[in-house]
């Protein structure tokens, strides 16, 4: 139950930051700096993140992020040559499939308009 309250407080802080960003010029006058407005928004975002991180949901999200980072480091990325070759193969296959579908479309068009309807196209 306390975790849901923490998440609720975090959402209220975030909502308050957004509200403050838009309402600050009306509250303090029109000459409010954009830097101050962004600072209020970022401050509320940081506070909301800190409050949310203390909940069970936030702790599990942090743990998931750490595990994801570990798995990302284990990943083997393709070399530049492999990436280039794969891209060329994909482009060639896309062109071949496009031509094939164009031919099928022409055949269906001829069949429908030429043979079934008797219209010369």
C-alpha cells in the first residue's frame, strides 16, 4: 500500500512540475525566464524520480535497467562490412519483390479488365 502512495506522490510531483511550468508566468508576471520554468519542471521531475525510486516498483525498474545494461554489454554487434552487406542484400530483395508484385498486379489488372470486362487497357 505504501508503494502505491509513493507512486501517487511521484505522479503528483510530476503533475505539479508541469502545472508550474505553464502557470508560472501567470503567477509571477509575464517576464518569467524560460530557464526558471524549465528548472521548476526538471526539479519536479528529479523529485518525482527520487520518490518513485524508493518504492518497490522503482527498485524493480532500477534492477531491470541494471540487468539490461549488463546484457547489452554482452551483445556482439556486427562489423561495418557485415552491416553494409546485409543492407545491400535487403535492398536488392526489396527491389526483386517490388518487381514481382508489380508483375502480379499487371497480370491481375489485365485479367480483370481484359478478360472479364472486355475492356482494352
